[in-house]
């Protein structure tokens, strides 16, 4: 509360304004990530994901392709 009061005094605002600003910042920065993660988990639970083995196989192909480009240079 002391820090809240200091920020409010320094900005010439009240506690409610400081709290609302802090919540808004939190939701913009971390809230979106939390919501996206929750939506991703829900999509996986519905079977809307790509199997790990498929992702890794595609990654291996990309790496092999890039390694082939480097050898021809």
C-alpha cells in the first residue's frame, strides 16, 4: 500500500487510477499470453493439434535442406 500511495502521489492520481493502470498493463502484457496458452490447451484437448513426431519430422527436413544449401556454397 505504501508503494501504491507513493506512485499515486507522484503522478497526482488516486489509488484507484494507479491500480486500474497496473491491471491494464498486466492484461496487455501477460494476460494475452495466458489467454492464448489456455486456448491452445483447449484446442489440443479437442484434438486440434499436430503430433510431436510430425512437427519434428518437418523440422528435420528444414534442417536438412538448410544444411544442403550450406554445402553447395
